[in-house]
C-alpha cells in the first residue's frame, strides 16, 4: 500500500492572508517529508523519503526539477553560490546546481551503519568559511571543501552522528549517539574537549 504524503506550504504574503492562514498551494511527494525547506528568491528546495530532492516554484508550487538519490533525504539542504548541498541515507553528500540539478560534486561517507525506525533525521551540512561540516551514520564528523567536496579532515566518534554541527570561534560543536558532546578544532579536526551527557 502506498501512502501519499503532502508537502503543504503556507505563504503569508499579506497581513490579511497571514491572519487567515490560507493555503496558497500544496505539492505531493511519494514519501514522508522530514527535511526542512530552504528558500531563495523564487524556489523552495526540500527533500523527501521518496529519495528525491525537489525544487518547487515558490509562488505556485509547480515542479521545476527533482533529483533522485539512492536513499532518503532527511536533512535540511544548504544553499551556497548557486548550488544546493544535502545529505542522503545512501551515504553521499551532494552538491547540485540550483538551476538544473547538475552534480557539482559528491562525497561518499561510510553510510548508515544502523537502521532505527525512531531516528527520523540526518545531520544537515553547516558552513563556516570555505568548509562544510556534516555528521554521518558511520560515526564520523566530516569537514569538506565547499567548492570541490574534497575531504579536509574527519573525526571519529563512538556512535552515529545525526546532529547538525554548530561552528563558533573556530570550534565545531556536535553530539553523537555515543553519549558525548564534542568540541573540535575546525581547522584540523583535533579534539578540544568532550562532555559526557546522560543520554
């Protein structure tokens, strides 16, 4: 049996529309939607569990293009200089053109090591300077060159990393399923400190 989930977006284009919360448009994907959308001047970009990243017209909801991966897309995409960057359960981080979905680069992680039906989200890529930082189900935190996708460094934790990193003052902060919260040097990936949580 197929379940059809609808991506529903409300755009509050005026104060009267905001007050009513009126539906402007909706768009049906063929899977659950756990990805958060990102929006530029004219397009909404969002992933789905049907393995596709969608580019939708912001004003009318029409499909501009879709890009298929081999896994579910449960991360928030990142827009950067005409490209959209996102993570998939197929173990790849993708950078594709916002104009026509052509691949700029892709980087292969170790992929998802475990399947947890209650784990709904993947790590979303975070940007600082010319580096992207993203966690993986293989237990690593990766730093990638944002222009080429080349590996700058990786840091291995003891568990799945589906948290989205935060970067501040040249430190990368991220949690892992091993129960630790980590602070890493953003330049080289060296451990600054780690804190044991109760979870």
